[in-house]
């Protein structure tokens, strides 16, 4: 059974008999119905004579559970349900983000500087040197969150309008954790050429492009082309954000189990955008024995679809750069001797008992959300370290640990791109936030609310960009230069 969650939080307005207010009976009824009561508030002046109105904030399992809770409240003597509000929908009404001016417009002088005629001087500065857009416009601190709505987490291809709430939420995270102004751009096309063209056309406005929820394998082509064709960072978070945080968790897990990273055997379940990106980062970190599984089982140059040429280009690359032993079969068969299982696929992909076939001190990162490939309580007898993508278990592998800080660092450095070395630096920055004395099997990755993470990641990224010689913002003066 699903657990209660704030995503199904409801505020119920109830009229009560003021003389014999049945608060105790109501709270008991809510608890008996399985609701989690988060608060009770009096609504001043809302009740008629002899009546009092209170609002009950309750977390539920799902919308059907609301009906059960409402019936429990309504059946309590002296209580009448007046109305209820879906708090999640209410939060989204009218959108979740808005624009604010940095400076007031209260006098003619204000207007003369912010707009005409003074703004013309600034326009001419930029016309003479386009790089000054980073100094005199929002470009230096603004990211576009671009999606076509084709691969929204847990929902699939829902279209650009339906994807907007996710992209707005992403913009909120950018602002909250890295003070970056982000704006959602949802495009009504699945055509890679049109997406690339659209992003190139809006690129002058933004300092970075965060690609989001674009299905594989198109996402690989779109990112590769944009990285070559525009001079600002392009980062597909579903790929690289997941990879960076996964590597951070792995770096810390290996400190506990004491295994060299170069000697690991890894089973990767799920070869979409995230699975391929995690694999590439692991290869870059020195792991050589990675077995990747898709719906047909382990990829190999000996698999039938590779031999007959029907395997797509992304998977052909994967088959040619992994599985050196040429294993074939489903995950439960090829997991033999694996030190690490990484799941970025779907719920219940592997039986917990199969984990017993892994090497000693096994590590499992089961990141399918909301239901992992194997539940932590089922995996517990067989593994030493367990991580998921969920917030209600220890060791949550969540992209919010990466993307705000990595963009903050790239923008601060004025980097034209985010390199593989910058991603590894970000992973190490996240890992290092966990102090040695705090590191344990159930604490290998910082909390998503740890405010030290984004600055640590940004600092690591800036330092790496300077080391690579691609930082275009002067360390001494903070000014932007086209030479980097």
C-alpha cells in the first residue's frame, strides 16, 4: 500500500458545533481513516451563530483516500464538511514562478536609466562587443530549462503544456539552491532539427541551457549538436545530473567498502539517457567491467540484434564499450559477482534474492522512482550499501544535488561548455560535503536540503574550468572576456 505523502495533501474546511466541538473525535477519525493530520487552524469569523469553522490539513495516500477521510469527518457528530482544497493543485494555480524587478521605477531618472533614453547607451556597448551581454544583461545569471515533454519522469510523453509544471519546478530549484534565474521553455515538436534550431535562436538571451525530459536517443543528438553550435553551457540533466550524483554516491560508498574503483564489476539496468551517461562517467573514472541491460537483457557484440545490424547507434556504442566478458541474459543471470548494481529502469526489475549472487559488500543503487528496482527492506539481507531515488529512505540520489551547483559554477566561470572533467569535479564536490566522521552505510550522500552542496559544487566546477583554461570570467576583476 502507498504511504501518505504531501503530494496528496488536502485542506478540509469543517463547520463544528461551538458548544460541543468534537475536535478529539475528529482527529481520531482522521487517524483511523489513515490520514496524517499536519495542522488544525481556526478560521476567524467564518462560523454562523453557535458554529465554528476549522481547517484541517491532512496528507493522504491518493485521491481515493481523500474520499475515505472526508467520509470519516462527515460521519462525526457535530461536524459538517464545507469544502476541501487540493494543496498541490492550489500551489500550481497561475504558475509557480514570477518575475520581479531588481530596481524600483519611481522617478523620471529611474525611467531614463532603465529604459529610454539611457538604455540606448548600454545597447551600443553590447553592439560594439557582444560579450558584454554577459555583463549588462540577465544573460550571465539566466538558464533556459528546455523540454519537449517527451520523457517526463514517471509520466512519459505528455506534451509541452503538461510538462510545464515540471519545468517551473526546476526553475524554482535553480533559484532556491543557486540564486540562478531560470525560465521554462517547452517546445511543441519532437523533431531534433527544430529543437536545435529553436535553442540556437533563443541562446542570445541565456547564459546556459538545461535540457530536460527529452526522450532517448534524440536527447543525445540534440545535446551533442548544441554543444558544438552555441557558446554557452548545454547540460541534459536527465543524463549528466544523474551521472554526477551517482558517481558522488559511489565515491563515498567505496570509502566504506574499501574497493578500488578500477576493479569494480558493475551491472547497469536501464540504458536510456541516464544509464548511458552514468556508464560514460564510470568509464571516465576508470571502471572497465560494466554490463548494461535493456529490456532484452545484457548488451554485447555477440547479441543477435548487434550481429544483424538492427541495434540502434547508441546501443551499438554501448555494446562495443562494455561487457568485456560477453555475458548474455537478463539481469538476474548476469549479476553474478557484480560489486555494484545501478538501476535506472523500472519498478521490481530484479528479485531481492538475486542480489545474493553479487560480490561481498555489495552496493545497490536502485533509482527508479517512485518504486525502485528492488525495495530497500527486501535488499537489506544481501547488500551492504543501498541507495534509491526516494526521499523516504536513506541515501537519496537526487539530481538537485548537482544541477544548481554545476550551472552556478559554469556561469561564474563564464565557461562555454561543461566538460567531463567538470562533471567529475562536481561529483567529488558533492561527495566531499559528507565529512569523514559522518560517513556511514546509510549516509553516503548529502541531503538535498544541505545548503553546503551547491556552493561546494560551484567552487569545484570553477576551479576545474580555470584549470582547463576555458573560464572567460577574470578571477581578479570578475569581467567577462571572449578569450578563455
